[in-house]
């Protein structure tokens, strides 16, 4: 991307709406990850999904200790509870 690029008015509105709704987007992403992890049978794919969950949870304002506990034990029910807190 070129430095100093100006955005059109429509592009600025789209960007602003994205950041206005980032909490909702993250909550939706976490809910989808919970369902994907719960039905996943491949351990490698499950590990990738847990990594994506970690990245999504880092964007939230939830308690870091609670997040690490759920991620450390790979507790799907705990992840679901965290996802519900973000909504």
C-alpha cells in the first residue's frame, strides 16, 4: 500500500463501521470457533482452531488468567462461556 493514501468518503465509512462493531465481529467469530472445535475430529485442525481462538480472545477485554486457563486445558465448554461473555 502506498504511503499517504487517501480514502474516499465511502471507504472511510466502511472502515469506521468495522471498528465500531469489532466486538460483535469477535463474538461471532468465537461462537463459530466453538462449534467448529466441538465437531472437529482431526487433532491438527483442532490445534489450528484453538490458535485462532487464542488470537480472537486476545482482542477482547476478558480476564487474561481465565483465558489462559481455558486455552491451556482446551475446554470447549469454557470457551463457549467466554464467547458468551463477549456477546
